[in-house]
């Protein structure tokens, strides 16, 4: 954001879409660092939205669900102790998530959720 805000201010508009996680709204044992950082990111994004509104810069957040990537295989931690699955193959496609990002850019609301259950 630091790199693009001066450019957006100079052009008098812009859209920033931050990708967050539904864990921002969850209490997840063994994932306290991850989920608490996502909760902080939520506050960061909403604060940036309020601060940058006067510059016609829209800040939105997208909350994907499990996305079909290698994230689960590459993460640290022990899936047997609870928490997210390591198999993300059945998750939403990256194209689906890209569609949410495009919608956020076009519409400019504060938050977009991949699925209602994440709200």
C-alpha cells in the first residue's frame, strides 16, 4: 500500500483490495498467531478505508474460503491437533477468488465474502 498510495493520490483515485481470511472472525486453538494477525489486518484495512476515502481511494477486503492451492500442505503446524485441513484441493478455484477481487474493484464495498458462512 505504501508504494501505490502516492500514485493513487496523484491520479486522484484508486482501488486497493486486501486479501484476508475468515479466520479473522474465528477463535482457533493452535492458530492464534495466524488468526489474530488476520483480525489486525481487518482493522488495518477498515482504518485505511476511512483515512483514504477523502482521496477517492477505495480500500476493500476479500475473504476467500479454502482455496485450491498448496497452502495447506505448506503451512506450519499439526493438522491432527485441530484447525484447518491440509487438503485444499476441493477448495474454491483461484479463478473464483479472482472474480471476487474484480467485483471488489468494480463495486468498492468494504468487504466481500466468498461464502455466507464466513460472515
